[in-house]
C-alpha cells in the first residue's frame, strides 16, 4: 500500500497526496480550483498559496526568482514548484471561482522547469 500525506486546505478541507507530488496537482485533484495559467512552469504566480503550517524549507530557483521579481518573496509560495509533504496547511490565494479566470493549461506531473533546489529565505538549515 502506498503511503499518502494529508494536506489541509483552508476553505476546502483535506486533500490526500503522494509524498513528492506537485502541490498544484494534488490541490486540483482534491477539488481545489487553483489557477495555473502558465501551465505550472513558474512564470505567472497564479498558483500561489500561503502556508499556515508545514512550509518546506526547499525552494526551486525558478520560484525564488519569480517571487522576488513580483515582490512576493516571503509572502506566498508557488504550488507548481512545491512537493507535497506531511503537515502542510495551506490557503490557495487565487482560484477560478475567486477570480473568474479559467485554471489554465494542465501542469506536467514533474516540476518544471527542471528544479534547481535552494533554501527559502527564513528556513532553518539545522538538523
């Protein structure tokens, strides 16, 4: 039996995900109408979420660059660039329902562009 993790989604309940699954895909599969207008390639920031718990310390260079460019670093994360893990509690910041926009092109199963991992600002690098 494959082990799953539970992601708590503010306003939507809980979503079951595979460890390492892209958060944007887990949210969508779980009934969250999260936006991903660029197709999940860290270009548009419409898939952004905020973390209440369980924010990963790892961040892709593409996410870091895009959040920095938009002035969102430290305020939001891009669900297309995050792998699901235990203890996550998130709030989707833009949905099809809240914006009136269509979700966008379906993201690939794997993080795109090929991830170059870094540590997000403020993350603990201990232990």
